[in-house]
C-alpha cells in the first residue's frame, strides 16, 4: 500500500504527492484505488494529506508552524475544490501567483461539474480538472489513468524550495 506520511515532518527525501481532501471517505476510496498500482510508485512519491486549505497553504508557503520545514516541495497536488476555510479555487490562485510554487502541477478532483468552476480553475492555472466518479470501479479506473498520465507519461518539474535558507 502507498505510504501516507503521518506528518509533513516525517523523514523523506522523496518529494511527496500532496492530496488536499476534506472527505475521509473520498480519501480512503482514492487510497484503495491506488493499491493496484505498481509497488515502486509509493517509494518515489509518498502521499501527504491535508484536510483543509489553510493548513495546506501554510505547508506550501512555509508559514506558521511550517516556517522552518526542510522537506521537499510536492511533485504534484491533487485538490478538492470545496474545502473548509480556504477553498480549492483560492489555493490554485495562491500557488500559481507564487514563483516558487507555480511549476507544481495541480490536478483538481471534484464533484463539481459547474462550467464556472471549470473555467475558474483553468483560468487560475489548474493543470487538469477531473470529475470524481461514482462507484469504486470507476474510481479505480480514474485513479489508474490519472497516475499513468501524471507519473508515467508526463515529465514532472523538479521544484527547488526557495523558502529554505
């Protein structure tokens, strides 16, 4: 199974794959779907989950309790839109306005099929917008396609953390 980091301070040299998802149910369905993927993917990209947008932004911007964090920035973000506090739309905007974080790919995985949400996300710099499918089999297929594209076909950027001294 994928290694889910227990905290952002957990010792890892690999850049994490960050998931910002407030629903435990959706998160665990996503994790179950990952089980069938190749085993070495988890060692290359450990998962780090945040349940709310404010904490995720603090982590990414190295603010508040994360100001002295010396861990790699994420290789990519999987983002739900409707989050407590700062929502996904605002997170996209914050990340893409920051020169250090801007190259991080943002994959929106949401239940919203609103044309306004889709346009807003792409306008602010989201790299992909995917609707959460209903049912475990469809979620499995979506997760496999997502990981095949983003972690096999795509060459991901190496993000240098300019926040660290």
